[in-house]
């Protein structure tokens, strides 16, 4: 094969499918990486693409610490106008776990073995698999930001996510809903009621404003119209205030609210920001220590589907973006099982009616035969025939 021009890099075979690429960008040290390719020509193409990528970077080969990439990730979240509370939460987790382990490491030196060591360390400290996966997703996004902004050339090495038990099982029966209501502080009643009947996220409920409800309150079917900038998926959200209990609580809130506060859920004239203390005390008093607030979300979706509401409409009310919620909550399976049970019960009821009708007809024929005294209306079957019918009967 023709030798490459000096200064355009080199390709060296490591085994049948792995190749070592080397290239020295302008004003930089010599760089190298290993790629998988079926033959030398494919490896040459990989080198050409990599060379163009490095030539387009401002500082190729410069040592970039992982802490810089993590800052890029947080800056991207702010630029995309993500939820400020979520950004702050992620920043705390990054500084507590990722930065001490990866922060001072040069990004180009992070290997799969380093990621596995981080996973082992976090597991040893009692972190749950789901927690570790979320932490590493921040690291992966940080590397992707670095590649996108031409700070580094390679993304984070691929790793296997830890298995998670992501099946949601908690549902509320109506008597449990009532028991919690009895122990909750009065200013939290309306929030608990809305969560139970609508299945909306607690954080989204706490943002409800009177201006989203009052223009539609006097309608026969009142609704709440939430602007897109306040929802998780950034799409407008329209919610029906359908249950009499919800409407009654709104009527009470209208008489007790402070007009200076624009939020629907208030406490002492200000926005209700947290219900943790009241809810924790209520579930302990009710003897339901395993109950979590998010169970209302699953329950509302299940109740809507079992009531015959199409899944798409139920998702619009609760704010779920994908249909996978029905698979995770086992709601579709439950609904299908109930529908199957209804069809099968109807089938067996019809079969029982047919058998009873046939028995009545046979009895009637026997009575007619007795009255006429004629027992030979039907010829006897030949010997050996009719055994299957006798067995079935």
C-alpha cells in the first residue's frame, strides 16, 4: 500500500480488528488512539476523519481535567434553561461524588477500569445502582459537551449500566387516601386531593397559580391551563377539575386565600413550598410508613385507565411523556387482565345458559314421551356408537 505523506499521521495494526492511529496536530504533542476496523483502508479512513477533527480544534492535545468538563455540563444545563432546582441538585451531587474521584484526572486518560473502580467504590459505600447510574450519566454528558465544544476528541468510554429494579408497585386504595387526609394539616388537604385525582407531579402542583384557574372557574367544567414554561416537558398542560371534592376545596380556598399571593396552594398567605413535615407525620400516624407521595401519581393514572379513559388522554392529564409509564406501572397489564376476565365470564355465562336451555328442552321431550307412552321415537344406535356422547353427557 502507498505510504502516507509525512505529517498526515500513521496507522499500525495491533491485531486483526484493532489499529493504532497516531497524529501530531499543529502546535501540539503527538496523539494516538486505538480504533476497530475490518481492514487497513477502513483504518486509514478513521485516521483521516480524526485528523480533520483535531485540526478543527483550538487546542488539540492540551490536558483537560474532568472538572472542566463537568463545569461545561452544568453551564449547558443553565443555557438550556433547565429547572434551577434540578441544576442545583445535580451540582451538589457532582461536587460530592464525581469531582473528588474524577475532577483532577485528565479527560483523555479516563479508562473503563477507572469507571469500574468508581462503581465499586460507590457500591461499597452503600449507594444504590440507580443512584450510581444517574451520577455516571452526568459524567457521560460532561464528556459529550467537551467533544461538542471541541475541547476533547473522545467521549467517555462505554460502560455497562448497573441493573435497576424500576418496577413501580405502590398504589393507593380510596380508604388509604382518606386515612392520610384525616392526619394531614388542613393547609395540605387540597394538594393531597389534587394529587390523588389528577396524578400530577408534586413539584408541578406546588407551582399552580390562581390566574391559570380563575378565568375558567365559572364554566360548567372548570379547567386549569398551565403554560408550557412551567411544565417538565415544556408543553402547555390543560387539566380538568372534575371531582366534586376538588371543586369544594377550591371554593374553600377562594374564601381563605391571600390575594397578594398568586399561588393556588398557600400557607399563611404565602406559597406552600414543601409538605415533607406534614406528610411524614401523617403517614406515621396512619400506620403507613411505606407510603410515598408519588404513589398518588401511579394511582391516578391507573384509575383513569380502568375508568375507560384512553391512555393518550390519561397521559395528557398526568403529564407523562411516553407510554412506557403504563409498562412500568403494570397498568396496561391490569386493565387487559380485567377486560379478559369480563370477556371470559360473559363466555361462560352464555355457555351455561345454552346448557341450561338444552337441559330444559330434553326434559320437555321426556315429558312428552311419557304422556304418549311411546319410548321408541328415536332408533337405538348401533352397538359401540354413541359412547363418546354418553361420556360427555
